């Protein structure tokens, strides 16, 4: 089989050994932090990475802002933005509904 795949026997068996074992080092730490991020995201749906980072620090987990952002991207934890503080010029009504009748008879 190794000949067909074009890999060495030691490479193949090393891969099999790595696949069967639990993650170690950075990967294990990332999984641990990701579980916390998911718990925070479930509790506070509208938290982006800066707020999630603050919450992790508050919980005693030391991790960088950019690391949190990367883990959120990898886990597809996207925050839904809510429009707040809309400018006065914005309207939710159709523009056609607001156009008045031409009473002066001036064409544009």
C-alpha cells in the first residue's frame, strides 16, 4: 500500500500513530480555549473577539487577542451585527412612498 501511495513505511506508520492519539501541545490548548469561546458565544451571542478576549481574561485564561480572533474564524463563530445609532437620513420606508405630488407644475 505504501508503494501505491508513494510514501515510506515509517512515514505511513507515523501518520497512523499521530491520527490515533489525542492532540498535544498547542492543539490541545487551542481546543481548551475554543471550548471556552463556544461557551461565551452561547451565553453572549453578540460578542466579537475583543469582548470574548476580555471575558476569557476575566475567567483567568491567558490568551492573546489575535489568537482569539483566529480561533473564532476557524470555528466560524460569526457575530451578527445589530444596526444601532442610525443616521437621521436613513429611512426604512420606500423612497417612492415619500415622493409628493408635483403641485407646482415644475418638471425636473
